[in-house]
């Protein structure tokens, strides 16, 4: 996922595994990169896909209400 001040990173846990989802625009398309951290904190990409409608709505809500550009 490209580094961007507009990238949203969300930490989650699923099936006992630490995961991070990153949301950012890539060539005018909001993409979601999901990485799981295996033992020893080794990152493993498990998904890279366009954002779903609900994810796009949540991302734009974050930009409008919670993003701090200072």
C-alpha cells in the first residue's frame, strides 16, 4: 500500500491472529490491503482488493470527521 497521509490503518484480530487493514486510493480506486502478522511479526499479505461500498462510506466518514491534517 502506498504511503499516504490519507491512508487509514485499522488493527484487528481474527482467529487469534493480529491483522492490519490499510485503506488508500491507488489510481483513483479505494483499495484495501489486509496483512496478517505471523509468529515473529512476519507480515503476510492475505488480500488486496477494491473497497466495498460500506468500506468506502466508512473511509469517507473518517476523512470528513476524524482525519487530522495538521
